């Protein structure tokens, strides 16, 4: 793939700017790190690699990574590449391409892009990397690599409103006691209730982990509206599913959404649109197809496992 900065039109000018120490180019600090989003795992990694490259003042690599993600439709990548070309941090500014990219991201609901794009006239000029050369390969194995970095999740939790942050911290504290990776538990709670303790679904699923009455009873939850009881019951169920499906995140999350019997009946993720979208979101958040056990679990793990529910 030919990156935008390697085209004949940009190369000599860029070299001159870099040799001159960036004279005439706006000094602009990188934006905030990418948020914990449900992008496909490989796109999330490209975004984070692009951000790290910006911080390290490696604009070529940053633009390349953002371009890679933007080619696969990442709105965040469109915004970050547009911002990079607009402000010209150690690169030759390209206002026309920046305006196009920011307008594309703004049209798809990106608030920061909308703010930057105000007053700009969008066109149809795109950087070379989005229109020429071969796109990078998106391999299936990329979704089965490292779990989302802990610092990404911690940053997300720290920025939550106070009440939601308390619930997220409760999940983080309790998850290891059930031998569940807190990052997977947070992904489940985020998708289920968005950390709202009073969430109620049309199917009468209740609380932070959206326990239906049968599941609450099955795992000894007396008050599903109690945040701690709800999380304990949901984590016990999640641990049981992880054991049943050998730590397979897709099958475990599908079973959490549709029930383990549905997964077994269909021999995999059931062909329900809601369940498939749910699994996609969990894999996007967690980024690994296989559950990663916490480093160590306290003694209470034994009592959690002892609560194996009746039935198959």
C-alpha cells in the first residue's frame, strides 16, 4: 500500500519540512488516546499504534496506521487522520483532504470531527493511502490475539460519571473472585446495562448484569436490584459459562445473551441478529477470542464455583 506521504507530490516538501525542524508547521499536541470502543480488534490496535506514533513524533507511522483503519471504515481513524493533516504536526498540512475526512466522520456522528469541521468546505479530495495501493489484510487470527490493554479500560472507567464509575469499580473488584477477567466482565456489563443499576429490559432482565428472575434464582440472588448481589450472580453465571465453553469468548457471550441451550442446539453462535451483534460487540471490546484468567484469584473463588446450578 502506498502511504499518502510517499507520493511524489508530498515527499520532497515533507522532507524539507522535517529537515527544517517543522518550520512553518503548527505545533499541535496529539489528541486524547483512543477510547475503549467496540471497533474490530485489529482496527482498535491500529488506532492505538497511530496514537503512540503521534506521541513519539513519528507522523509517517501515525498516518499509516490511521489510514489502514480508515480504509476499513473506522470513523475514529477518519477523524484522527483528518486532524493530523489539518494541524500538520511534523507533516505537510493538507487542508482539502482534512476537510473531506472530517466531514465524513462528522456525518457519521463523530462530535470532535463535527467541531473541527465547522466553517470548512468539504470536498472529495482524499489522501493517497485511501485511494491507491492495496489495503492491509484483515486476518481472522487478529481477533484472537491480546486482550484489550488494561490502561485502555482503566482510562474508560476513570472517565465515567460517578455513579457508573462506582458500579464499574465494583465489577473490577469482584470479577477476580470468580476467576473472571475484569475486562470481560466490564464488557458484558457495558453491553448489558451500561452500568445502570436500575436497568430493566422488556424481557424482565434486571440490574447491572441483566439477570432474568430464573437466572437470579439459579445463582442465589435474592435481590437483583442490589448492585453487589446482581454482579455476584452475573459473575457466577459468567464463570459457569466460561467453564462450560472452555473459555471461548464468542460462545460464552452468545450463551449469556441467548442461553447455553441455544448455543448447544445450534452448535455455535445462534443465528439470531441480536445475539450475533451482541457477540460482535463483546469481541470488539475484549479483543481476544479466548478468555484470559486473572493472575490469581482469592479464596472466595472456591465458594463461587461451589454454586454450580442445577440442570445441564
